C-alpha cells in the first residue's frame, strides 16, 4: 500500500507564501494523477489542483488559479503545491491524494495522505 506524507504547512500572514510537499513511499504510483485537496473547519473537503504525473498537465480550482502552482519531481517521487498570496480563506487542512483518473472528484482518489494544516491570519 502506497503511503503519502505531506509536510510544509504552518501559520502565516495574509499575502505570504508556503510550499507544501508530499512524498510517496513507493515510486510505482507515479504514473497516475496526483492532486491536492483541502478541508476548512466546518466545510467539506474540496479540490484544489491536480497534475498528470507523466505529462505534467495541470488543472486548478478557480479559487486558487493564478496563486497556487502544483508540480512534481520524478526523481524524488514528490508532489508540491506552491501557494502564493495566501488569504485567510485558504486556511484548511491540505491533503495530497492519488487517482488513476484526471478528475476533480474526491471519491475517485484512492490514496490519501494524513494532511497538513495551513493557517492564514489576516
């Protein structure tokens, strides 16, 4: 079973940047789609961005487009989320996840990390 481990969360001020990382325990998973989701307090988990591992094709939620960048490092089997110009509404637990489909549907992601907290103060 592939394990995903996120890191890089923290407490920042509005306008600051953070980079989240997600490392997989195995390398065979990388030929799929990897994504980031987030869950704010009292809200459902929502799609943030994903990337097709082999082609590098990306897709973003409208709420983060232009501010967040998803990327991957093949050599390190790592996934990243560069978050710039953070806003208080970005406060959430961020999860990385893997899917075999280029989809934003949470239910089609079958491998999940444990999450990392991002808190943005105003």
